[in-house]
């Protein structure tokens, strides 16, 4: 992964964004020597958000199981039948 100063981003934004889109490799932007932001291509960003949503759904399901908020297969089928009409 490439690292650039925020001042370099200011001067070469078009070039950096073009390269990120072409190579699909994120660029870490630093400000005052510290990480400040990542520049990533749109496809990678959307894919990461989709994966995060799936993982959050799995975590919610695991919490529901731990809390005993579960139903039998038969009950689930009855409830889903209302949605599938």
C-alpha cells in the first residue's frame, strides 16, 4: 500500500485518484505524520461495506441466539408465509 502526505494529495489529487481506480490499491493519506484517511476505489469501498453489513447481520443473529430469541423451523415457516404471499 502506498502512503502519501496530505499536501501531496492536494497537489496530485487527480493523479492519485486515477491510480487508485486503475490499480485498485488503497492509498494511506497522512497528516502531520499520522494516518488521516484512506483513498480507495468505489468498487472496493462498496464491496467492503457489503461484507461489513453481512458480518453485522451474523453478529445480530448470534446475539439473538445467546439471548434465546429463537423460533422453531415450523414457526419460522409460518411467519415467512405471510411475507411470501
